[in-house]
C-alpha cells in the first residue's frame, strides 16, 4: 500500500501505469483494486446562488455553489466551492489526478468524465425516477391509469427494493446480490424501455423520461459493479440541501467574497 501511494502521489505514476508495471512482473493488480484502498467514490452536485456586485456581471446572473463529497467511506469529507459557472471545467479541475468512481446526475457538463483515464462515471437513478414522476403527475388526476410511467416506476422500485433488503450487508455480499438479482432486472427493464420508446411520442414527458434513461443507461447500471457504490447521487444532494434551505431565507450573497465565505 505504501508503494502504491508513494508511486502515485510522490512519483506521479497514475494507477493505470502502475497496473501495467505490475503486469510486466507477473502481478495481477488492477487499478480498480488499488483505487479501492483510498477514497473510492466522489459525489458531485451543484446548485444556483445569486451573487451581487460581481465584476462584469449583472446582479441577476446565476452563479453556482458546488459540492464535492468523498474520502474514506467511514469518514467522508465535504468540500463546498463557489464558482461563477456551471461549466464542467470546475469538476475537471477539482478531479485532476484522481482515479476512481465519480457519481453525478445526468447534466451534460459531466460528460467529459467518460473520456478521463482512470475515472469511472456513475449515474443517478433518483434523477431518472424523477423524470417518470413528472410524466405521471402531468396527467389529469381523474384520468390516471397504470401506464408506461407507472410500469417504469415499478421497475425502479424493485431495484431499490433489492437495496433495502441488502441493508447492513458487507460490500462483497451486496455486490453478489446485485449481480444475481439487480443485473437481470436491469436488463429486463432496458429491453422494456427500448420497446416502449418505439411507441412513445419523443417530445412528451414520458418520451423524454424514456430517452433520458436510455441515454444514461451505461452510467446508471454501473452501481452494480462495486458494493461501495449507491444507485443514486443522493449523498451529494443531501449535502447541498442545508445550503439550499438557507438560500431561501437570505436569498443572495451581497458580494463574491460573501459567496466564497459561505
């Protein structure tokens, strides 16, 4: 472990290069195994904040408070950063040199993560579920019936049911349960979505929900690869919630320095 850490942080050898070095001498030690030994997952989210007196900007221009959650699973760290922008460059800068899992929502600003060597991008089922909830709630209450939106919600509910049943189990035990139960259910759900997409108007809320879920699919199913992962990004969303609650009361920061202090 000391050798791996020294190679990465002192000698600047990324884990994927160390993996190749070990392979040359006959040692099967994957980068994912090495990454598991230190901060394995970073969760990222962001929320708007109104900031006054920013140079060169209108007081009505939206700025952002970013939250990064990571570190040792039993003792996570929360880092809040104020930025003028929601651009993916904020996350890219923060993650420089990091290797491991990164979990986010489906915002396009995070798409660059797919091309970063050593990073595995994990999606968020809570956001996919939200799209189907919006589609269901848009229907008149007196005309609601069990349609495709409800069926999709049932699939997602069954996936979360597996998680609930596995509470308290070790990471390895959770991994095995997901492989045995969640993996085939995910494949069944994916095939159902593909069929429903063909018969659903693409511009409606239901069509949007189906298309979003399928577009995010590779990232959405990655949580079953490791027992330390969660199916959603709620840990980051929960971390940013106190700031959101406070924002409803104080409404804005009077100066960029105030936003940075916050």
